[in-house]
């Protein structure tokens, strides 16, 4: 008898539901997020379980990895594409678990990509770098505001980031309180800068910087960090059947519903990978500043619309080009990208 199981996963507990091949509910239980407890609960059903669905929540890594190690066939459910049964009047963790199991049984479960376990740590380390960069930027902006309020001048971010020379303290030395604010801000900024560089060095030493990475560097506005981000966040390109699927995953397509030329609403703009969305937005900024072909394309768009739309259009073009660069093993071709 074939069985289908599903976990409705939360931060400290999970609800397990198991159904048979006819959709009959045969087991349900709320469990703590403890690997041994879950293994013991599943053991009586192990030989009959055809597959297990796990909802893609923020903390799915440990559960999916454990189930894989136990030999189960695991399916990562994509919550953004899952719709509840329209006739359902009541929903809770139990119903959610059984609905996942039912979709798995009917082979209609929308699935997400299970990023290989061995590659996840380096990707998460790169994400941590991005987190530290955002923290450093917030500190820089705060320090710029302190200087502007008290001195009427704006110190450039590059002057604040300068590691070998302190250009902040001399500006605030007349006030003991402001001097302390500047000192702790500058020391925190410098500390984060060193940690960011340490992460970058580690990542470059851990992964194979060839193949897709080399070709991604040919894209206007893409340097080593953006190339690493795009490569690690994209994963196998063949999981995207068409270029539109990839661009949508990068959050670089318009989100809207139209009827009779009128907008009737908007879709979920947060569907997709926020790190790729950031990477191509950054690439768009740099490309229009330092690449003539990209700048001409941006200016053509700017003449017809506004700056945010022109910026998004350029990011869209770069993400489309990236798909073909990775899939076909070619370098960036501006004559094709900006037509």
C-alpha cells in the first residue's frame, strides 16, 4: 500500500499527516522539531511511504536533509504557488499537512528547488556578506547625517570607508560627545569592512571560479561579487525551461493583472529570489554608468518613461542575457541584448 506524508513545518514544531493511495487519512500527529522523534514516528510507515512533502519555510534545511539521509523521497513544496481547496471552510496545521499530502498523491504539488546540501553553506556565507554590507551602509549614512547636521558638509562614503586613514575624527574633535559618536561609528564601519573582505577571500578560495563565472564577468556592471551571487543563487540553469521563467525568478518582470487594457490588480512581486533581484539591480546601476551600450539603452528608455522604469528595463535585459550566457556558454553580446 502506497502512503503519502507531509510536514507542515513551524519554528519549534511540525504537524505530520499521512494518507494512503486512496486519500484516506491514516495518521496525524504534532511533533517537536527533533530529528530522532520524527524518525521514530515515521519508522512504522517507512517501507510504504512513496514520498514526503515539506513546505518551503525559512527553516526547511535540517528536516529535508534528515529525511534524505533516511532514504525518503522528499518534495519541497512551493508555498507561493499552492492554493487551498476552494470548498474548505476551515484550515489549520492539520488540514495544511493533509492538503500537501493530497497534492503529492495527485501529482499536482508545486515544487521548489532543493539546493544541494554541500553548496548551501558557501551560498549562505555570500548572503551573510550582503547582510554585513547593508549594516555598514546604514552606519555610513548615519555618520554622514551626524556630520551634515553639525558641520553643514557631506563627507563622501569612500572617505568614511577609507581604512588606512581616519578622516572622520578630525571633523568632530571639538565636541567630546560627537567625537565619541564618530569614533564608535568609524570603528564599527572598519570592523565590518574587514569581515566583508574576509568573507570575500574565503568564498573565492572555496569555489571553482571558472566556466559560468568567467562568462558572467563579461556582463556590463557585473564584477566578482555580483558574478558569484548570480552563479550561486541561480544554480543549475536547466531548472528554468525558458528565459521568461528565469527572469521571473529574478523578479525582473512586471507584476500586474490586466483586462480590457485596465489594471485589475497586482501579483506577488516578492515571488522569486530577492538576492538575484538585488544583483541585477546593482548591475543595472553600474552598467549605465560605465558601459556605453548600456547607457544608450537606458537613455532611450528614459526618454519614453521615468528613471525607475528605465532602470528596471535595463536590469531586465541583463537578466535575460544572463540566462543565455549560462545556458549556451557564451559571453555577453550587446548587439543582441540591447536591440
